[in-house]
C-alpha cells in the first residue's frame, strides 16, 4: 500500500467533537473557501454554496435542532447547500424559463456537487492540522432548520461541518473489512452475516475501551437496533421540504 501525508491523514481520520475555544483566522477561511470554489462540478453548473454561521443566536438554535452540544460551540460552523436558486435567477433574468432546475435529475447533480465540495473542504481541514466532525443532524428537523437558515427556494442544506483546533484524541474507529465493501466488476450476493463475527468483536472491544460515552455494541447489533427500526421521525419530512423548495417536482 502507498503511504504519503495525504493518504495517511485520510486513513487515520477521526471525527473531532471537542475543539479549543478559538475560531479560524481569515487566511484559514479564505483557504477553505478557495478549496470549496475549485471542487469538480457536474456540467460546470456550480450548484453548491457554503454558509459560515457566525451569528451566536443562529449557532445556538442550530445546536438545539441538532441535539449535539458541540454543534456551533467552539470552532467554526459551516452548512453546505445545494443551490439551484442562483442558476434559476440567471435564467429568469436573461429571459429564459426555469428549464430543468426543478427536476430530480438536476437536484441529484447539485447534491453530488455539494458532497464533493464537502469532502474537498474536509481534506483541506485535516491538511491544515485542524479537525472536523460531519453534521448530518442538520436534517433531523428539516423544516425548522430551513426556517432558521432562511434559505431561498431551490436550495437545500445537505450537510454541516464543525471545524476547529482539536481538543481531544479519539481512538480510530474500526471499519468493515474491505472484502465486504470493495468488489470487482460484480456485486456479490452471497453475503452471510456470520462472516462478520470477528469484526463484531473488534467493534465491541473498541466501544468497551473508549474513554468517553462507553457502550458495548457490536456492528450487527447497531444495524438490527433502533437506528433502522421502523419509526416516524422529522426526517420523514424531507420529501415535503424538497417540494416546498421547488426541488424534485417531477418526483411524486
């Protein structure tokens, strides 16, 4: 296997949930913005935007909606946004109709743009000896989050990121062995759950040895537990939110 500074950071990635009480400086911010700007983009549509949340009241409300104490606390809070509003406005102001901006196809292209930008920024963050944690919880209460962010039509908050100077050194979380996730030419259908017995033990040991938030919980126990059990959550409002924003209108 090849090793270099970039790859070593990627394979040793740890989500950081405790940061020092210091914000990014202007040079660091400009660097992250420029990395975001230069991410690959489908059809050169540049369908992503980035919100840096500095208003304290907004940060506190976002923390409340996410239900995680580190969100909007120390460090810097970013929200990555699918943005078809800008291109709609270009078309309308140049006397064109909206074209395909309301379709699921274009939404997915914008989603791809936004997620590529998120990962590009994440890699840049770690290259600068900073840490980050992904914030999927920005969609736990999507309608309330949309109102708090006051986003225009044809936009959608995809993923958040809390960034800062790490104030902890968490253990490296063990991932599924490659034999279960990487395939050549064809997807194998002969999966057997008992083949995960050794991995389950590794995961259980990881949780048992963690310094904080201890729990003894195998991987298969998590998959068969509450995370995927049938239940109603506010995330079920996501289709409503997308339609409310004028997105995916061809998706019934």
